[in-house]
C-alpha cells in the first residue's frame, strides 16, 4: 500500500467526478480498492501468460482449470469494459513491488493481452487503451486527421469483383492502421477473429468504439473499420469471399457474419469519420472501379454490336473471318516487304 500511496493523488485524478467519500484523509479505502481490483486483474492476466493454477481449489468458480476454461474469456471481456478500467500505474506498481522487475519485464508480463501477441513497449492509460493500441497499431493519428472528410461509399466485396474485378487478399499485418490497403486492383484486409461463443467480441468492439468516442485526442480507426467492414461484408457471398482468403476466423456461417457487422454498426449510434489514409484508399478504390466499369461497359457495347451485325447471319460471319484473315495477311506482307527493302538497302 505504501508504493501506491506515493501516487495516490495521481490515481485519484485518473477518475472523473470521483465521489468525496473516496477522498478521505487517509485515503485507505481508495487504496484498498485499487489493490483489490489490480490484483484481480493481474491474476487474470497471469493466466493468459501461462501461469499455473496455483493453490486454487479445483471447485474454484473463476481460477480453477474448469473455471478458466469456461469463464476466462468472459472475465477478460468484462475487464475491457470502459467502466471497469484500472489505471495502468496500479498494475505496474503492484508488479514492481512483488517482483522488483524492470520496466521491460513488466511489459512482457502485463501487456500480453491477446494470446500469442505482446505489446512490448506500448504505453497506455489502462488495459482498454493498450488493447486499442494493439488492435490499431502505431502510429494511430490524431482526431484532427478525421475532420472535414466527406463520407465515401464502399461497395461490397462481391460488387467490387463483379464490377471491376477487384481481388481480395489477406493483409500481411493484422493492425488496422496498415492492414487495409488497395493497390493495383488488389484490396488487402486484416484478419478478423470472432471468438464465439466463449469470447464476446461484440462487447469488446463496442467498448473500443466507446473509448474512441469519449477519449479526447483518440482517432476513430476501430469505428471506421467497423463501418468499412459492414459495407464490404454485406451478404453471405461477401462473407464467403473473405473466408476464402483466410481473412476471417469464426465458427459462424456466412449468413451470420454480415448480420454481426450490421448489428455493431447500428449499435454504434453515430457515423464515424474515416481517417485520411482510409479515406484516400476508399477514393482510389472507387476511382478504379469507375474506370474499370467504363471499360467493361465499352467492351460489352462492342461485343453487342459485333453480335448484332456480324454473328447472327452465318454468311456474314464467314465474310468477317475472311476479311480479318485478308487484313492479317496484308499486314504480314507489308512488314515482310519493308524488312526486305531495308535488308537490300544495307547491302
């Protein structure tokens, strides 16, 4: 408690409109709450880092092998709710007090939020902030990067392919900052995992959106990503296309995935502004589709004219073939004559 007591004022200032009852003279109740919440969260994170079950009874509802198997993902999602955040200073202070660890060691222990992934040197306000930075990657931009941008309509994956032959590919990175890219007719998207039924992905995404909406200076990359994916995956056919490039991991069927994105999009309750990067990518994608659609329409018109004027009557078709062969032979004869003339002039 002594270590946290040195930073108690800073911890209290982390909470908006903290009740007076927590600001008593010795502040012991507030420090006890911080220690209890911090230790509980550290215990959950330690299980994610591969810690053993320790001295817990096999009937323990939370930390026994059975409890963790059944409730771990739910507890982690609950710890990521915006109203349940504990200042990161509490966690780092508790770890340093217990293990006398260096800052790098604390990072390896604390920031292993997602299985198999480490945040390393990422810094943040609390666990939700760290998770947000893990999802979007760094740098994440400023809120000023999202102002004065007009909405851009995104076509679904199936329409992009049908109208402009846009190919989908899995991105090399999973973060949202660099994961969505379009270049030379190829749209790259990061892997999206829906950990259902054990992990409430919808709750986590909505809390990340709430953090972006409420935190001053935060970008809207998660909100923009949800809006982008709700447009890109608009039908079971779109979902199948994303699944076929291994950019979606879920046990849901193709009909359920578009409903998932549409529900989250509707629950957001506001229209997110795209970042300049995503906005420019969307404009480039739309311009590409317009140009390809124009050429496809022109080719279709030429094909229709050819079929209408020359392919209905077999004699007309034979005459067309003969004229084409004659033209080809004339071109070959002309080229041969020019080459012969050039050869004769040389010698």
